[in-house]
C-alpha cells in the first residue's frame, strides 16, 4: 500500500507503573526497530481503550493490570519509513500491575527483546520516537504530587 491509500489506525499503549519505575521493552519491528517502547498494540473492533491496554499487556508480558486506568494523552504519529508507511493515533494509558510481585515474561520474542522496569529519570536509549518526543517536552506518566 502507498501512504495515500493506507488509513490511520488506532494504537493503545500503556505506562505500567511499579513504584518509581515503568515497563519498557526493546522493539523488534520494521517500525522503530531496537528502540525502547511501551507494551501495546492495535485497538480491535468494539474494544474500549482499557480492554485493549489490558489485552495487549497480557499478550505481550503475561501481566495483569488493575481495571482502573487513566487516559493520559493522545498523539498523532506518522511513520513514513519504507517498506510500509503507517499512521497511528496513539492513546497512552496509565495503570498499575494487579499483583506487584508478578514479573513480566517476553511472550512475543519475535517482536520484543524483553521487558524491564526502568526509572523515569534513568530511561534506556534510544526510546521509540513517539515516546522520546513526549519525554523531551517534559511529559511524565506519574501522578502529580501535591507540594
Ligand atoms: P497487535 O498485532 O498485537 O495488535 O500489534 P502489535 O504488534 O502489538 O503493535 P505495536 O507495533 O506494538 O503497536 C502498534 C503501533 O502503535 C506501533 O506500530 C506504533 C504505535 N506506537 C506508538 N508508540 C508506541 C509505544 O510506545 N509502544 C508500542 N507498542 N506501540 C507504539 O506510537
Ligand atoms: Mg501486540
Ligand atoms: Mg505491541
């Protein structure tokens, strides 16, 4: 498909927080290969954002997430790189693991090198650029604390 014939798609990704850390994995994909990204994937027909986030997290890491999630932001991302230009409206959710002792598994090793917890002020490099762009503008997925 050419970029003009293709349609924008909706992706839902999730900041899974554990203490001061967030879950990231190094991508294996034609889009953003070898960069660190959040768990997530394509919104399926009829799904809520929360359902999609929970399903993708489970498929990719085996982890369960608390039902209460927040929608943090939405960004518009154009990936013009060949061979397959794509356009995603990416919905960023936030949630916490249902069981803090549950460890992530790399359930899709063809798509990811493995999942690790990273501190927000010590993130790995390079980040997947939609995420990098947010970090550079000062975005944080952690709830604001009252001074
Ligand atoms: P699926 O078949 O499981 O539905 O898809 P997937 O293989 O899990 O898709 P994905 O590439 O992980 O996510 C879909 C798109 O979401 C990805 O191509 C670009 C967009 N996206 C962002 N930021 C992030 C991010 O931090 N993580 C992930 N996984 N995708 C992201 O714009
Ligand atoms: Mg997926
Ligand atoms: Mg994915």
